[in-house]
C-alpha cells in the first residue's frame, strides 16, 4: 500500500483560552510569547520542518492578531532597512508566509477540538493531514512532527504523539489502550478521553500532535457530543482503533503544556536558559533567586 505524503496541517486556534484570563480577553493564547516568539510560531516552524506546505488555521472571533502576525509588515521592514538593522529584518522575514500558503476557516462556536478539526474538512479533502496544538510546545533535537512523519511513512493509518504520564495526572489527557508495544511505536486498540485515574487503560497520554487519515473527518461528521459536552477528536480517532489503524508514537523531546500557567512558566525558564544570548544573565538571576528562597526557608 502506498502511503501518501503529509503536506497539510490544521492548527485549531479557536479555543477561548480561559485558563489565561484576563490576558486572553483580548490576546489570542497562541500569540502569547515564549521568550520572543509567539507560541504559534514554534508550531509553524515545526510543521515546516516536517514538510508541511499548506497551513490551515481554524479560528474564531477575536483572533485577528494571528492573521496579522503572518502577514507582511511593509512599514516595519522599511524602517528596519533604513536603520540598517539587518539582523532584525531577517528575524521578521522568518515570520512571513507565502501568499496562499495559509487558509483560515472559522469555528463559529467553541464546541471542542474535534469540532474545530471538522471545520477544516473541505480544505483537507481526501488526504492525510497533521494537527498541531500550538499550546503544546515541544523542545526536541529533531522536531516532533518530523519524527512522526518518518514513523508514519512505515505505518500509515493514524498516529498520535504519546508520552508517559503519572497516575495523578493521567485524567487530564486522552489515554491509549495499548495492544502491541513495539518501543517507539505502539498499536492501540482503543483511546479514552480524560479517564479517571483508576480506569486509565495505560499511562500513555496523547499530546497535541497528530497525523490523521481523512476517515477521521467522516467519523467527526456523525459525532455526538463526548466527554465534557464537547465533540472530542479522541472519539473520532478511537473509532479507527478496532481496525488496527491507530498508532501512538513515543517522541523524543520535552513537551511543555503552555495552555496552563505552570507549564508556560516552565517553558519560559527552559527556553530562556537554552538561548545563547540570554543563558548567562538569566541563569545567574535564577541561581540568585533560588539562593534567596533557600535562605528565607
Ligand atoms: P484547550 O482544551 O486548551 O482549550 O484546547 P482552550 O479553549 O484553548 O483553553 P482553556 O482550557 O479554556 O484555557 C486545545 C486546543 O484546541 C483548540 C484550542 O484553540 C487549543 O489549541 N480548540 C479547542 C478549538 O480550536 N476549538 C474548540 O472548540 C476547543
């Protein structure tokens, strides 16, 4: 069987981001900055590295800052050129997207991740597609989606990024019911969204990177509301597990949940320390802070 290349990616960015209120009252969560780049830029760069050519954003009211972010900014470019700030000009250019490379569709009501993905069905068509959740930021030597695309070239079907999670935290995730564990790749016989810790079928949690077959759109078409009154992507993927077409992929890298305050702060520290231009000053500051805290105890 010939496995089609993945060239389209869906970025669901229509959520309300309530955990970051009041900031998200006027700023889309995906525009919030990790060091100096918005979360969405990390996801776009990861998708590009994996060979994605078509970028489909599922947006909602109040997200126009996202559309502007990927547009050209002629005034800024001219000003930087005039000032001879070529390094900043290069940084700015790296955010530009070719005309027509990004398409936007609206999700009129936040009815869940599954519903958001379904909104992109006409643009996805009859092809496999990736889904990236920008609030999951993954630091990795080889970008996570690229790792997945390589593994998917062997398996086809549907592939979800998975990581081991403690029993205390498992009920916040979609969880794989593992059929065969082949190391990096596991075949799943089911998938459950946010199970109670005692009902979790494994400790392998699904995080925000997916490669999906167009069949998932068909499944979403007939979806009823799942856990939490939302249309769950997990349920649509789980339908494919019975035929052995769902794979979990243990990616190599560190995932940060930037949809939560604690996760965002952790990512800020990790990414700040990994930046050569900041590591020394920022590291020294953290060191002093720790010493102060210890002294106060
Ligand atoms: P979250 O579960 O993090 O929801 O969605 P949220 O609304 O963004 O944030 P909180 O929980 O209220 O703080 C995961 C991803 O799915 C998208 C979000 O934009 C985010 O990228 N999503 C969620 C949609 O696009 N539409 C929805 O109806 C729900």
